[in-house]
C-alpha cells in the first residue's frame, strides 16, 4: 500500500520546496460567508494522476473548498498552488489556473443558446486560439469519448440530464486541463442516468486524469478513489484509502457518517 | 338540429374571435361619436381635403415633399441616431454599474440619479442652451445628446436587469473555462440577456421615438414642430393633430412586428 501523503499544515517555505509530483497544494485554507464559516483550515496535497474523493454531510464546506481551488470563491486566507502557479490577487494567475483546471457542476451549467458543439468549441477557440476546424475535430473526439457524438448539433435543452452532464465533462476536457474538479456531478440526475456519468468519470480516472471529486457516490469512491477525505464543519475529519476508510475508519465521526449513508 | 339555448349561443360568442371584433367595432363607434359630438359642440368645420398637400404636392409635373413628410424624415433620423447612441451608452453604463471598479459604479450611479430624476424637457433645454454652446455642437447634435442621456439611463437599467437575471452558474461555467470577463459577456452572458430584454427594450424604443416630439420645443423641425406650424397657419388643428398621431402610431407597428420576429427568431429552447 502506498504511504499516504502528509496532510499536516505546512509553512509556506516548505510548499516552495514541494516535490514536483504534487500538482495541487492546499494549505490552511479558510473561507467564510456572512454568518457561516464554510472552510476552516483545510490542507491537502494532491499528486499527479491521483483521484481524491471528498465526502461529508451537507454544509460541511466541501463544495466551497472545491470552488476555492479555481478561484470561483476567493479564500479568506491560506495558500493554493495549482501546478506551480499560486492562486493570488494576480489576475493572470487566476486566469491561467482556470485554464488548467476543468470544473463540472451539479447543475451542468451548459450555455443554453449554443449547440453542444459550440459549447465545447467556445473556450478552445477563444482562450487557446484554436481554429474552428481544429477545435471541432477535438470536440467531436471528446463527444465520441463520452458517447454522444450524435448530439453535436443539438441544443442543451433537448438533452437528458445525463447527456447534459456528459457534454459538460467534454466541455471541460476540451481545454486539456491538468486537473478536473467535480462538484456533486450526479446529485441533480435521475437515478437511471447516474451511471452513464460515473462511467465517463471512471474512464477518465483510468486514463490518468488528476481528479478532485465531491460526491456521495460510495460505489464510485470505493472503485476509483486513491484517497477519500471526510470533511465536517469545514475541516478534515479523516483521510484514508477506500479500504481503510470504509472498513476500518479511525474516527468515530467517520463511522457515524458511514452508518448514515450506507 | 335542436335550436341552441340562448345561454349556449352567448357562451360560444364569448369564446370566439367575434367577441374581440365586436369590442373593437364598438370602441370605434364610441370614439367617432365622441369626436363628432365634441366638434359639433365647438362648431368645428372639418376640412380633411386640405391635409394631403402637406404630405406632398405635384409642382411642374414633379412630386414635392410636403412639411409633414419632411418632419417625419427628421423625426426618424433623430430617432435612429439617438437610438444607436442610447443603446451604446446604456450598455456601457450597465457594465460599469456591474463592474468591480468603485469609480465605475459611482459614476454610473450619479449619472442614473441625475438623468432619471429630472424631466426630459429640462434636459433638452439644458443640452440646447447650455451644453450646445459649451461643446460647440449644433441643434441636431444637442437634441441627440439630450435624448441619448435620458434614454440611455433607462436602457442601462434594462440591460442590467437582463444581465443579473441570468443564473450565476452561467458566469461560473464561463469563468471556470478560463474565459476573460469580456469574452464571458460577449459569448455567454449578453447573447442570453439580450433575448430576455427584447420586450422591455422594444417599449423603451417606442418611448424614445415618442419623446423625440419634445425637441420641437427648441425649434427643431421634427414632425411635431411641423404640425404646430401648419396648425397655426391654417387653423386645421383637429385634422393636423389627428394625422400626426396616426403617423406616430404607424411608425410603431413595423417596430412591434420586427421585435416579435426577432424574439421568435432567436428564442432559446427551454
């Protein structure tokens, strides 16, 4: 069994000396909203090609944390470094990090006025300055990968939830991101559509994508995750491999959480 | 077939298009009756035959454009230029108001409060008598300036409403793909917002065209000004003003049809 990466808070000087293997460094991140402390001192390091699943009861701050990672929410304090680029006040850094991280939302957030193909082509053409031909070739390849190449010219409203989420995944992948963030990607789906999305995500994990996934899907976590993090009240309760997490958790809080959802 | 009960006949009529037609005919009858009655009271002498010459006359075998058509042309020109300027200004102000720049937001707030809380007539006078000479711009330009400033504020509020009505997930998706704010507006936010705000925007355009009639106050030769002159010269008060009202009404019809067409053409499937 591989040894677990150290998740203890680190001084910023240590972060600079981090091995190049850590593609995502999160240190002591705090984020509060008026009246709520959503994230309270979260630290973790994520290696290249690692799949990390974050679980936790609702309101535990897991979605907020995920949204801090690509700057959709600005952390109040702490350090976030994505592939060597610090997420700070520098706008160029923020933009670059967003280009290097893909995000998939609970509510898909496809652009309703654009066709499936246009949805996927938009960022590669505008941000990466690809030609339409080039972008389309790649988009069609991705649509084939998520199994809906025949829907390229449809509008999002004419697709099922599962199809829309697969388009959203393809759209994020079109930017060739180094990390994919998933924010409860199957929570808004009808039960019969959950698996078609999870299958795509499993393929992605097997292909070596670095993934941070907030989800309640135990089966997915057990099968694909390299590491599972349980969050509660904005900080980490326990972290472990699926084996130890599900069968032999250290913390009482984890046992209670598992008994509630299993 | 058994004769229908009177109540059934009534109910059928009530649900048929004939009900609308009957209402319309009734309305026309009432209006004509009121006009006839009031003009009879005033002892008004109708002389409709004198109106056509103000549209055009034929002189030496050539048609000559009359005052009313000239005025209409001026009104349309003023409306078109002001509309383009007001739309541009409105969009810029809305974006400033939604921006993260403190100065931008403060500036747009001050502009909105000033232009929306003073009468257009006052703004036209100010533009004509004060800003015009100061900036060294002519009569037409100062009218465009006044209308642009006034309508721009309403347009900006419409744009702002359209933009903020979009689900914030659209912003988040655009940002998370690495699009800049400008590109997010251009390709994601505005194309959706504009579709939503087409109906209120259309009514604001109608408002703008109607408001151009106020520039006659500073002697601009628009449709209303021409009407005033003709009415004063000929005492054809009723005929002239009814005609002018009808002309304004006729401008709006193609506008409404175009707006409806645009709405359908660019409707987003939901």
